[in-house]
């Protein structure tokens, strides 16, 4: 995935969750919506970039964050159908499958 596509994924997640895209990439930002946007981005980018690069991009220290974020998306998707549909919608826009 090219850098411009990665940026567009982040911008689309930010738009859908009504947060500033810069906040998603900033380590100090931790409102609930920003945290949700950040872990959704990690999930959507998991097959496109190495886990360490995703963590770094999202202002996190190590790839363990990405594993945790992916699990959060999966678990929340099981319990929150609207969230699942949102992840699907964004993923489909960029040709990213839910798995």
C-alpha cells in the first residue's frame, strides 16, 4: 500500500469517527473516539505494513499495540454490529477485507 493510500485510510477513519487525523497519529491524544480511530486504523493497515511501522505511525512504542488493537476491533465487532459495519464500509472503500 502506498503512503498516499495509508493517509487516505487514516483520513477516512478520522472523518467517520469525527476526529482530527493528526490526533490519530499523536501519542498524547487519548479521547475515546481518538483511541477507537487509532485501533481501527491499526486493524485496517495490519496486512499492508509491518506491525512495527504501524505502531510507529500511530505514535505507539511497539508492535504489541497493533496485536492488541486488532483484537479490540475483532471483539468489538462481535458485540457491536454498527461498529462492524463501519469497519467493513471503510475497508471496502480501500479494498481491505475484514479478517
